[in-house]
């Protein structure tokens, strides 16, 4: 009986994965270079003295018409040398400007949400691009993202990976791509369930039409909350393109506590996911639960099902990594499989009993 249930779960897992691959690999029309819109890049930074310089250097070499690009760095009441580092770097660079917020949070505009709202309000361009202070962007990032604003496209998302040095960072990098593959697949099929703010963009007028962050309830996953509010307008196309030129690279969590806090924050935000998101999480939970039971039911049929499930994950990850030029990271696939199974099964119970989230030395 259990083998039949596992067969149903793995078969469904294959159908879901194949559908998401079709969505994630969908292609979209692009503007020519002379049609590119004006762009404002907004980066919120809090206590990022160890990361912000690399981010600034990558933004400084963006390939984009100078008259159509501005870069806004929002210092979210940093208590380290973030502000000094930013000021020293941008002092002779006209593309950049910076604002500093004081540590006076209140109401719905708290944390990163408050910083993003301030940066977007200051922006003068048609398109807003967002990334994080611990990220490095491709020189063609802004140009590639902006080129997809054809017709009624209101939101364009891109992929993010991580710096890979060992198996610990390698498993995180694969996990990022896997989760964003799900986001891309569902978004391109018209059913958004998630996104990531370190490689996100939207038309400023669409943002204003939602009322902006000031009109939204507070969330620790403000990026998806904003995307969902734009989706609810039912007027604009939301796309997630798979293009190596728009890839963003972030820093992996340096230790287990940092990784745990990151995963917990995403899990807490995930409880507000739409029904499709809950369904996908539940199906993944059950499939991986049965996979973990392999040592108990060590039969030939069971092992075939385990092999099939693992093969599905490779089937999903290989073409996505190839399109992004990251296939070398797949040598860490076995470590990722173990890591993914464990956190998928453990996190729901962690969130069930403790919904507090820590982000940048603040607790929400």
C-alpha cells in the first residue's frame, strides 16, 4: 500500500516538474537597444560594510545608456561603516546617489520594506530594478532585464545563484536555482507563488497603482507580497526569464545559524502563499517524507521509485544550470539532495511553533 502511495507521489512529482520546466524555459520578446526604457536600480543596505563594495563595483560597470540609468543606495540606519564606504565610492560617480534612514521604525514600513519604499519614492525612472547589498550583478543585468518590458509587461524577474567554494556553498547555490526554477515555472504559467527581491524589477507606475509598500501589510518576504499585489491588478504580464546575462550572484550563508534564519524567514513568508504554493509545498513534503523512509522499506520497487525521484530532480536542474552557465555546480547535487530533504521536512514544524524572524539584527 505504501509503495502505491509513493508511486502516486513520484508520478505527480514528475508531472509537476515537467510542467514547471516548460514554464521556466518559456521565451519572451525583447526590445532593441534604442527602445530601452529609463531604469533606476534600488539597493537597500543595513550593516553591509563587508559586502557593499563588491556590489557597488558591479553596479558601476553596468552597460546601459548613462542618460537612462540611476543607482540609488539606501542606507537603512547602519551601525557599521556602510555609509562611509558608500559615500567614498560614489563621490565622483554621477550615476549614483545615496540616502540614509534613521533608526525610527514604526507601523507597516519596517526593516527592508521601509528602505525599499524610500528608494523607490526617490527614483525618477520608468523601471525599478532591485538587488541586495551582498550581490554582484552581471554587467548586462540592467540592459537584459529592461529589454523584456515589451507591451503590457509589468514585472520582470531574473535568476540568482551564489558564490560556490565548497559543498556547503554549493548546496546553497543549487537550492537557490531550484527554488527560483519553481518561481519561474509558476509565474510563466500565470500562477505566481514566489520570487526573490535581489533580482526583481517592475514598472514604477504599476508599483504606484498598488499603493506601494505603504499600502501593503508588513511581511518578512516583501518581494513576493509586492509581486502578488501587482498580479492581483489583472492588467499586467508578469514574466520570469531564463537568461545568463541577467544572472545575479549573492553570498551564501556563512554558517548554520545564518542559513537557518534565512530559511526560516522564507518559510514564515511562505505561509501566506496562494493555494498552488501550499499544494506544491505539501506535495514536495510528502514525496521527500516517503523518500526518507527508504531504509525502512528497502525493496526493489521502493528503490526504483527513489531513483526515479532523484532522476526527476536532475532532469529539472541540468537544463536550467546549462542555460545559466552554472552546470559545474551540479557536482554538489548529492549534498543538495540530502540538505533539501532535511529542511523541507523540518522547517514546517519549526515555523509551526516559532514564527519570530531575525533579519539584520532585528527581530520581527
